[in-house]
C-alpha cells in the first residue's frame, strides 16, 4: 500500500488540513492517508484542548472521508513525539508499504531543526505541500536537497519494485486554504466561526463540549 501520514496537533482539525490532504492523495495515488495527532508536540508549547478531544474530532473526520484513517501512535505517548522515532516504529510494522510523510513547505524549510531529521529519508518518502507562487531560496540547503531527491507519482509507483522505501521527495502544488487553527480558535472564542472552516461534525462536537471558548 501507499500510505500518506500527516502528524500535528489538529487543534482543531479543519478544512485547511483536510482539503490539501485530498489533493496530495489524488496527486500521488495514495491508498490511505493517516491523521496522526500527537500528545506532546516537540515544536510547540502545548495544545489548547485535550488529546482525547483532538483524537475524537479527527476520528469524526475520518468517518466522513473513508480514505482518511486515524493513527493514535503518538497520542498514547507520555513524552514528546519525534517524527523519526514514530517512523522507525511504523517502518517495522509496515515493512512492505510505501510511507509518505506529508508536510508543508514551511516545515520542510525548517526540517534541519528536527530531531535526527536526516534519518527520515531512510524510513519514508516526503510529500511537500507548496502553495502556488511560493518559491524556495535556490541557494539554500533544502533547495539542493529537494532538487537531488525530487520525484513524481510514477517514481512512487516504481519504488516498491525497486526496493526503494524512502528518500524521495514529492513536491505537490496545493490550492491555498484560508484556514489556520489559530484563526479558527480566535473565531470560536468570539462565537463567530466561518461556516466553511471545518466539517459540520467537528463544529458540532466543539459546540457540544464547549471547546475553545
């Protein structure tokens, strides 16, 4: 199988997460995409609601989109979740699957600050979501890395046959989304959430549990 993986706090999950994932799935022909909420994010001070609520909201979205699956491997940890450690575990349990770790271009640029980030390329491929008109500094270390490892859907299809289970980078141009978790939390605190910001089931869950007020 070809499995995409998106980690994050999903605090809350919204269409700014979901719509780009569907575009990545279509562009790369992925069989599934796993939503992987974390318990203690290593690059943030904390979350605004509990892990249980964030898992529940992600699960509601997965019920609406059958190609999305919930992965709770990081949510069950009582220490910061480092992506490389998570991918080591998933590579052991899914040794014959193509794992594609999905991130935004902003995260890709900051990848050298991640814990043992170079090891990611031995464990998985990376899909980089880039907005139209966004360019990477051509003289940067990450631009060189992208040029060296750049691949497309055909390369992913061929990867398993050639025994390649990591190391490729797939740039995917996505439609810009006017949503961010920070802005959505601000709107919720003012009781004026945009109606198209998130799936209705998530908005109803937030209202029922009085979150982000």
